[in-house]
């Protein structure tokens, strides 16, 4: 939620490392919770959210993406 609020209030850019770290940690925690008890929709949502956040964090950066 911190990343979402930060982005919506222009306190944080969606391309920043902290935004993606906070998203990955938050969705990882929720994915873990979704497994106990198992809720397939929640597991898929949170696992994909964590994977996309990690991909965004570690994707190759272009010069254009860094200057935004």
C-alpha cells in the first residue's frame, strides 16, 4: 500500500527501485498468506504481482527509462 499511495500522491515514481521493492515485498507477503488457506485466485493475483514487481526491478534499463 505504501508504494501505491506514494505513486498516487507523486511522492514516488513507478520506475524507482523502492517502488518495485515495496510492491514485491507487499505482494510476496500477501502471496504467502494466500496459501494458508489456499485461495487460487488470491495466489495467482499476488504471485503475478510479485513477479511483475521483481521483473520491473531487475529489467535492463535503457537511457530513456532512467531519465523519466
